[in-house]
């Protein structure tokens, strides 16, 4: 589930995005929400201020999206596609929906994030974080320590070379990785 507070529109937006088979990401610089639906190749673009569907992006490379993240630096949308083997990350132009780039990932990806300072794509995998540049070139891999680092779900860049890692289970636990 996804819920973010939007000034003046928080409860309406939370209600809109409480559907469990959808995932959304925000690009506050353009006041847009991008919504993907499981087993669909469409990405709905919603204007945050008035909450109406602004446009619909279609991409034949997307059949079963798992997660997405928006980059205001490169004005693109990264979507993790899990419907094909191997899994891949699809990069779309956020304005037109045109395919910019697609690259395969080697490990089972959990969730995506974008470093809003560098524009790099951060992929959380089962036991590692993989960082890519905006063209899909792998920059580095950060291996997770084995002790107590189970059920990793998302890595969010917070500072240069630091991530906040979320774990799933009975409770959500956070730890900072340097």
C-alpha cells in the first residue's frame, strides 16, 4: 500500500492510492503522481494539485511492473518489469512515455529508488544494493551483512554512500548502511 500526505489533498490522495494492486511514485518538482497497476502495460499520470488523470503512458515492454521511481533530474520514470525472464528496469520519458532505455538485472529485485542528488537508480535485491547510472550502467554493488539483515525490501539513498534500508516482517526495522 502507498500513502503520502499532499498538502490540502492528503486524505483524498491516500484513499485514491490505497488499492493494493497499484504502486505509485511522486515527482514533486512537476507535481505529478505516476501509478502502475499489476499485470498492465499502462502508467497513469495524475496531477497532484487537482487529482485528475493527466495522461496515460503505454509501453509494450511493461507487462508486470513491480515498482517504479521518478527522476526529476533526468525527467524519466524507472519501472521494474518482472513479467519477463530475466527481470529488467525500463526507463521511460516521463512526458511522452517513450522508451529511453531498458536493462536486465541479474538478481531478483525488490524495489527501486532514485538518488535525487545524482539521478542514479538504486535497486534493492535480496542480499545487496545495486546502483546504476541513468543509462543502466552498474556503478557499484553494496553487499549486505548476513547478521540480522533478512527480508530486505527497499534502499533509499539519504547521503553520499549512505542508504536507509527497510526490512519486512512482523515489524518494519530501519538501519543505516554506510
